[in-house]
């Protein structure tokens, strides 16, 4: 069969609604919006974890967090877990990556995260623009072309940071350049390709080149979504996080002035627009090479960002839509319709299965995802689950009293359990939202007697989902 090329473009920490195609009239994303017009946009894509490492491990393994075991940032994906990129390489694909990977610990010691059997022939790894490492390909490039900028950005207190470097020397431009170089020069032209462009933006620390900040400075942007005393009706750890993010390691919402919150949104939108321009350059290179017709292009992100909504910043144990729902666009002119939307619930683990199905490769032996191709094509009998699962197991900066949360989205409802004893010394609490009547997730119905039956029903369904998604791949050799 004809094997399409596959180009995965992934950002870091981009909320689902940080795109014009999702109804945001404040942000400038013409290239991403055009990609959506030319392909299929998924309205309800959920990641498997609200922080980077566990989420990316689910992407690459096609498995839920409690199945693959990389339960927190800094916890490596076990070496026995098979990555879909390895399977693609084994079935004739030339595989490459530029930018972040983060399926292993990468924040200490200035080293490359442990390399797995990933199948990537081209591996231009740079975890982020900040961490010094002899293996950080972006740092090596910047030191070679502009040592003065590198030294200034790497020096604490210099007043110049990596986030605000000039456009031509910024990490996001480097990702675009590396991807275009692969498409034009580095790929094996005798094979179909799979390439991952892993942007770090719009991850904090909330900076961008001046020309992108200027697009939004002076604009009246909508304030964060919240109301007075909102967190009084939410689990107590959210009040903790409102005062100090990242278990006390970063500024919390209450430490920002109104002006600073506006500036954060300006920077966040600027970062997204920068990525959008790079996506435009990459898609133009695909066109110039005559590759667009038979290339499956997927745009998505590993999780979202609170951005002041619900009086919270960054990410953590929270499971609000802006934290766990991400953009997902699929364009494949030779294989998918154009200009269509799908409202069904889909998950990040489905991408591995989708890529392998498109390539005509066998599914991962322990994969738990569904191929999204039938749904994207509008096939009447396309398999769908009707639910989405997201897990947090003290997975970000660890709280001294561990915080464990599990979210289930089903129909119009979302339930989030903040687990109690014996998993932690914290008291059990939770959230229940009617997303049809309260899409902003302001009214927590967890303790509402009128919704007690719904809460019980969803908690029971959550138990059933957890059982259904356990890893029972070990073969049974007999009846006893």
C-alpha cells in the first residue's frame, strides 16, 4: 500500500482555545486556521496527564499513565515500552525529531535524557532553550552562529533571556529551520518519512521576540475566567496553588497584578503567533517539495495552561478544560476530508494508533488507543469511546502531602477526584461540572445534593474505566 509521510507538529502547554479556529478572536493564527480549513479539527481532544513527561510518554507509547508507568516529570518511560516511532522505522519510515522529547528525566546534570529504542535516525534533541547541556542541539547551534547572544542569554542577570532573543536566533525559529532542513535536505527521499517538530513555546517563562509582543501590546484582552470567591467551592489545593504555583516553586495568581496578568497573556499569544508563523514556513516547504498531497500533518499540544483562569497559573493537579484539552488538527489531502469538525471525545493515546494505521503498520502490541482515521473520514461505524481519562499522581513539582487527581469526561459531565487516604494524607475532595450548562467550570456540583446520583454514577464509571485500562498484556499460559 502507499505509505503517507507523517509530520507531527507539537507545541508545549498550548490550551485548546489558543487558536482562531477554536473561536478565539483575540489571537492571530492564520496558518493553523488554514490547516484546520484544509483538514479535520477535533473539538474535544484530551491528554492523559496535565504535565509534560507523563503526557508525552502516553503519546509515544499509546498507553495510559497507569499502564506505562512514567507517572511524573523526571520519571523515565521504562525501556521495555515500545514507541510507535520504532514501529514506523521498522516498517520502512525514515524517522526524525527536532526539539523536545521528554519521555525521560531531563532537568538535572546537564545531560541528554536517556535515549530509548525510538527509531529516530535524525535526533536533534534540545529539551528546552534554557538548560545547558553538551547535547542540547539548539545551544550548540546558537554558540556556533552567535556566541555573544548565547553567552548573554545563558548568563544569569544579564537582562537578556532565551525567550526574548531576536526572531532569527530564537528556539522556535530553530525548530522551524531544522524541520525545513529535514524536508529539503536531510530526509531519505527513497522512504516515506515521519518527523516530529516539538516546539517549546508557548510554555512559560512568558517571553517572545519584540516583533511578536508588539502584535498584542496595547490590545484590550479578555481578563481571566473566574469570579469572586470561586476557589472557596473548589478542592483546597487549588487555593494553595493560587498563592504559589508548582507546590511553592513558582509565582501564584495572587502574586500577579492585573497589569502583569495582561502582560502574561500578551506574551502567551505572542508565542503562539510565533509558532504559527513557523508552521506556515514548514507547510510552505512541504508544498515546495511536492509533498503536501500525501503527507498526514497533525498539529497538537502536550497539555494546556491555566493563564489566570480560575485564579490559577501554569499547570499542576488541576483538570480544567484549559489544562487538559488541547488542539488537534489532522490534514491529509489524499486521505481525509477538508473543512470538517468532529465533536466526539478523543485522546492523545489515539495518535500512536492513528499513525500506525495510516502507515499500514501493525498496532503496538500493548497499545490502548483507537485509530482516528475512520472518525476523521466521517465513517458511520467509526469506533468511539464516549469518555476520556486524565491522571495526575503528584506528577509535577511534588507536594509534600502528595496530590493525586483523576479526571473522567463523559457525555456533558466532567468529574475530578482529588484522592484521599490511603494514597495521601489529604482529605478526599473533588469537582463535578455540567459542561453543557457551565462550560466555564465555575460551579462545582461535587457536594450538591441535587447531583449526588450523577456523582455516584460517574465515580462508578471511573472505577470501571480504570479496570478496563489496566495492563493485562502478560499472556496467560493456562487455567492455573
